[in-house]
C-alpha cells in the first residue's frame, strides 16, 4: 500500500491509495492491483470527491490531515456507494463533523445503512444540478446502472475536469498518476477494464457517452488507475465504439395466455419497450388465438423468446402448456417467463421450469444480479393482480437488461 499525493492544479489534489496486492474484486483477482482515487479541492469551501476502500481508512485520514484541517471540510461528494469508493466515509465523517454529504437521492439509504450516517446532513443532486464550492462550480449528472442505480458523474466547470467514478478507469497499481506520466501504453489495460467491468452495462454506457460528449473535458479524474490528462477524446471514443450495438435487428417473440387481460397488458408493455429501440423488433402472440405452428416458426427464428400466463388454481391457463411442450431448439436464444397472478403465481414458475429444461439462455434474477450487481430487475417477471407504477418500472428495467445482452 502506498499513499497518493498528486497536484492536478493549484487547489486540487489526488489523495488516494495504491493497492499493490493481488486484489479480490467482483469475483476477479486484479493481478496488477489497483488504486482508489480520492480528490481534495482546497477551495473556500473545501470538498472531497469520493474516498478509498474501507481497509485503508486510517491511512487515508492521516494522509488528509497532512493536507487540510478536516474540520474545515464542507462537502463530501459520493459518486458511487460501493465500498471501494465510499469505504472510508465512516472514519472521514467522524473526523469531518461539519461536512455535508453530496450524492444521488438513491444513495442516501445506502450511506445511512452502511455507515450509520443517520444524523448527517445530505444534499441530494440530479442531472443538471450545480454546487458552488467556493470559487469552483461542480455540476452533476445521474448515470444509473453504471454500474449501480445511484451512480453520478461530477464535472468541475472551471477546471474542465470530469470526475468519472468507475467509467474510464484502469485496474493498475500505478504511482504514475496520469497517462502523461506513464511511459508505457495504457490502452490494453483500459480496454480490459471496460470488458470486465463496464461491458455488461453497455446500453447505459451509450447514455453516459451522450452526456460526456456535451462537456468540454480536458482531464478525466477516474476512480481507479490512471487519471487521463491526454488523449481524452480517444478514450471516450473507445467507450463509444465498444458500447455500440451490432447493426443487426434482434427479433423478439412474446407469447401469452390471459384470464383477465393483465398478462396481455404485460406482454404488450414488454413489446412496446423493446420496439423503442430500432435494433429490436418485437411481436406479441396470443397463444389461444394464433395457430401454434405459426408461433413455433416465429420462435424458431427469434433471438429472444418470452412466454407468459395468468395463474388459475395453481396452474397455467389456455393452451400455453401444449405450446411450450412443442418448443423448438432454443440454443443461443435468450428465454424467460412472465405472468400475472392473485395468490402465489405458480404458472410463471411452471413455465420457468419447462424453459430450464431447454438449451436456451434462461433469464433469472440470480444471473442478473451476478452480471450487473443491481437489484432493479426480476426474472421471472411477476405482476400481482394489476399493473402498478413499480411494475411498469420493473418491466422497463427487465427489457433494458435484456437489450444490454446484445
């Protein structure tokens, strides 16, 4: 472990930690180590942007004390609440009693629960909000699901610096601080980081790129590895290129049977959400009204297959069981179940059981959590009685996740 103290300009210091171990991280081992980059603005309203991993909290605080009287810190910006970014927040709060925590609204719950910060003052921000930190202006942008729902970007208007959280990072235990100071090419480490950490979220990366391209950026102050102070447009371009969908339209077949019309509404909403993206072409089939041979032919040529049913007396309704018994080979297809219910919704689970016996890539909540690290999606998709606001959001999130697989 090494302490970092690097002046980006007259009033901005990088005060993080170099972790030169083999670092366990998201079921990976970072054999090149990593850094936890934290930034201190020594302005009239001293501000810290992100902290370091919890295990280095004490060393981090001692390092900060060499730079500033912690009682004078007015703001602590938390771009992302995972412990490698916010882990030292608890000890920092004890030493900076006057600081206000600045974060996304969804981060407040995480921070209160993780660090028992129930009595601290919070300032919640969203896209477009600004904060004067005494001679410098911070502007905030919500970037949900990169790679958790509460993630934000922070941009200093005067310095033209983007504090990018996990985006544009590298997992390298470097004390060179910036890519200008590093004599070796960092491109391979940069791309490997994207592939391992960001690629599951590429649909959200595309939205982030649109934000970033609208900013005048001279430096990207990352959370891990090298600060990018040259070739900034090149590295933004790498993310833009790697996050693009293939220009081939993905076909989606959504098949259902319904009792009171709720499962039909779910199917229609799934279809509409897919068709908002021109690279997806979704069609809905009523399994009780359309010839099964026609549906099976459509499924055979589809990339994504979703099958749903209402539940009556603990079972599927209509002819859906006959249809799923005759399913063609689903190898290479993304497959999932959905439906509405009033009591326990057995039909949805029965369809899922049938699908699990196929060679398809079965959608499950477990896979989603392990791939994205978020709880925003649910598979199978279950709606009880009628479709509420939270169900609409769940349907939207599920489709977004499926689209991100392509």
